């Protein structure tokens, strides 16, 4: 008791177990000099991995401009490795040892005792580590230099030999046939070191792309280190009831367990199912049923389960199709699995099944031959996809297995909106992978601006109210104009004022409305470049674009415009350079995190988003993309924060001017241009900072963020 009084409890911290990255999180240990530097401070070139072996190789650039770097030694090493003639296969294309390779080795096979911890707002979130890898310098270039040396010696010996040697005598060749290999011999050969090394060498390298600490994708992935549901949906391992805790302390005896009837390993009773955490219950049910209405899922889980928790859990394992929930493809085809029919890897199967699910979001009917022609998968795999969610109709095709659930759509518009944004991202990925053209995409019915059931009745009422307010304002302006004309005619009776027909302004409004009905402005040479000069348009009406049937939110003084500008300013203060495509993706993520009924759900068009960016002090950088680029029109629209108020504004502006004339630039060119514009006292740390803010490195070249096409 005395010890407890001397050591009181100062603070109690809630501990949560996050599982989103439990099978994907690795810890890399690598040497960095000086000690104050981090991995982000080191210019990285490339990275690649062998997933099965858990082997990673990183290439990091060496600062050849450092006064401690021995240039003559670097040139000598490059000459020994590549020889005098440099070609595409050369290790050091600059004829100077300007990079170093780090290769990984697994430190321990048991990582169950290690976890990554994140402390935020009085809560400690733990994520188990899947592996720990130590990266050490690799000296494979020395082996290459030795091989070059032996080749040169062999060439010299061959040159010294006499060219007039007589032709060698004909030698007799004995042909032998190997005997059949026994099972024991095959087992010894498979377990031999030489065979294992050969198998390891045959596994292909998978090239990786590194994202910096402040990159948007890094920030998005970092959110998975936090437990997604602090209400206890994912943390049932840390919160047990008294009866469950008692069972853990005193498990049932073996005799009681043997008395129970033995069921098949793949069968789970409802009584056993309800002993599992809610997230596992939802996952098991969806994996077995595959397609289910939300009402049926709630009836299976029981009346005491909170519907909000079920909605949060179902969105992690299923996608919304026609108001019903369909299990995600990666649940049915986990990583490292393959098709039982064709042996196709799980990644290709998931992509093909996502295409089938997306087709059903557009139409009630799907034709199997069309799916097979697009996905290039065998007929058995496509049939499996369709049997999961559809039934075949003779001479018609495959119809979605469940009727359209309009009641769920009407009751949960916020969930429908989030699912629509997810499907928009999946559609963009499918278009890029399968090279789908816009003309072949399913056309939406007339008068429908979004997926079926996207706009609820309450939203339509709000749209009608806003349209009535706009029409009222238009009539007020027309009435005021007529009064002024009458007043002028009464003052000057001898002067006749020609009145323009009222229909002309109405026609202009209709033309402007017809132009703004299209939510996406994807033409690469469209009106944006002709009307914008790194600023706002000279004259634009307060009305504008529409999105999913919603009118624009109004002028810059409205609450929606202020909220949108706050998001844009905060985003560019973190990112500095963004393409329109990346900005839309971040905005969709921001919308998904907002509560239902937020003002930004009223509909934000591409044009309004671009105007807000330009009004927030940003400029559009006209990057000269190569003619053969695979970048979409939204990816070719690049915006950058021109003035942030810090000391690096001048350096950043010089860098952006360089990229307005060049698609990719070498570091030495950037260094010389910054030195020329900003003076000789520019330090390496300042150059690294401005490069990290605006650019990414790939293959020894530097690109603006979002413009590199690997």
C-alpha cells in the first residue's frame, strides 16, 4: 500500500487495436548518415520487392556534389563496372558512382511481439507488425566489375594465341540418357541449396513507387493506423464481458467438448456465429451469401444489434449495387490465391469481378460474352462471377439476382453518396486498365444525371427550391431593368430607347445552363485555357455548373464557397502541387469524412473547384506533356500554390517556371537555375526542400507531382 501511494496513477490511456494494416505493415531498418537525416531527406531513385521472399531492394542517390565525395574514386568504380562504353544496360549512366543499393534481410521470423503505436487525442492505437527487414548496403557492383575484368583477360589471351592453328581433330561424342528420377532423389534435389537459390532467383521483381511523408497517399494510408471504429466494432479483443473473460480464464474441459457433435470444418452454426465479433459476423455472412439486402442482414444478426455499427461494418466487406450489398472481390479472392479453372492470379480475378459488379450498377442485364471480351478471362471464371450475383435468363442474358432496393436508397442517402464516390474511382481504374472508350460505356437514361437512386426526394425538393430562388432573382433583375427604361423614357421623351426582347437573355441563360449541365470538363484544349490566365475569368455569371442534378452553390460569399475555399487552401498548404484528378480524389475523401447533410454535399462541379483554386492564390502550370502521354485530361491540369508566405516562395516559383517549359528535368539543371536566380548562397537543404514540396524523382529524373507516368 505504501508503494502505491508513492507511485499514483497520473493518467489512464485507452488502448485500441487497429487491424487495417495488420497483414501489410513492415518495419524497415536502414543505415542513414548523418544521424539527423531521415529517409525523406535522401534522394531516392527506385525500389523493388519480391513479395514471397519478403526481399526488398532500394536504390538511393549519392550526393556527388558533397565536398567529402571523392570524384576520382567514383569515376574509377563506374569505369570498372561498366567499362569505357556506356549503354542502356550500364549501372552508372552518368559514368560516376552516383547511387547505392540497399538489400534487405529478415531479422526475425516471429514478429507477434512487435507493434507500431500511434498516440492521438489521449488514445493509443496499436497495429501489429507483419515483418521486420534490415537493409544493408549491397556490393553487387563489385561482382560485375570482377566479371568485366575476367572478360578483358580472356579477350587478351585469345588475341595473343596464334591465328594459324590447325583445325582441331574431330572428337567422338557419347550420348547418354538419364534414368528416371526417383521420389527420394527428387525430394533431395528440391530441398538442396542450389535448387532453392534458383527458385528465389526466378521470382520476378515488382517495382514500387515511393510516396513522401507529406504526400496525400501517405496521409491517406496513415489513417489506417488508427482504429476505424472506437465504438468497439473492431476492438472486441480488448473489451470482454465478464462471462467471456471467465471462459478465457477457465476454458471448458475436454470431456465437455467431446460430447458436442462434430460439424464439418466449413459449417458454422448461428449460435457459434453470434459469439464472434460483429465485424467477423458480417464478413462470414457476406462471404457465404455473397448478395444480400440490408434488411435481411439485420434480421440474421439479431434485433439487439445497432444498425449504425452494421452499416459501418458492411461497407468494409461489401459494395452497394442496386440498393443491395455484394461482397467485395478481395474477400472471395484473397492475395496469393489463384483461379481453380485457369490459374489466373487473384489480382486479375478481382479486377474482372469488379467490372461485372460495375456493369450491374449501370444496368439490370449483363451479357457474358461481352464481359469475357473485355476482361480476357476464361468462360468458367466469368460464369463464376455472374453466378455470385445474377441468374441466367434464356435469350436475354444474366439478370441481377435481387430486385432494386429503393427503400434503402431513400433511407440512407449519405451511404449511397459514399458508395457512388467509390464506384467513380473504380470506374476510372477499369477504364484505364481495359481501355474502355466513352462511346462504349453504358448510357444513362434521359433525365438521369447520376446512378439510379442517387438523388433522394428531399434532395430534389432542395434543388427545386434553389432553382425557384434563382428564377426569382432573374425576374427581379428584369423588372428593375424595365423600370429604369421607363424612367429614362419619361425624362427624355424625344429619345426612343430600343428595347431588346426578353427572350434573348432567356436564351443566353438557357445556353449557359445547357453548357453547365455537363459536370465534367474533360476536353484538353477546352475553354479553361482560353478563358483563364492564371487567374479568375473576367466575367462569369453567378450560376454555373451542376453535379448529379444539383445547382451550384452560389457566389464566393456563400457558406458553401467559403467552406470549399477553406478546404482548397488547407490542401495546397500541405501539397503545394496537385493535378485536377488528385484534387478531386482528395475532395471525395474529404466528403466521405463529413457527416450526412453537410453543405458540401449540395454538389461541387469541376469548374467551381478550379475557380476556387485560382481564387485561393494558386496558378495553373501548363506542363508540356509528351504527345504519347497516357495521362488523362484531368491529370494534365496541374495547379500549384504560388505564394505560401514562407521563405521558399521564390525558389518554388523558379522551379515551377522550369516545369512550365519542360516535362522532366535533371537535378543539376534545377540546381544551376536556382543558383542563377537566387544567388550562390543557396544551400543543398533549401534545394531538397523545394524539390520535396513540388516534385517526385523517378528513374534519375524529376517530375512535378502527379505528372510522372511510370
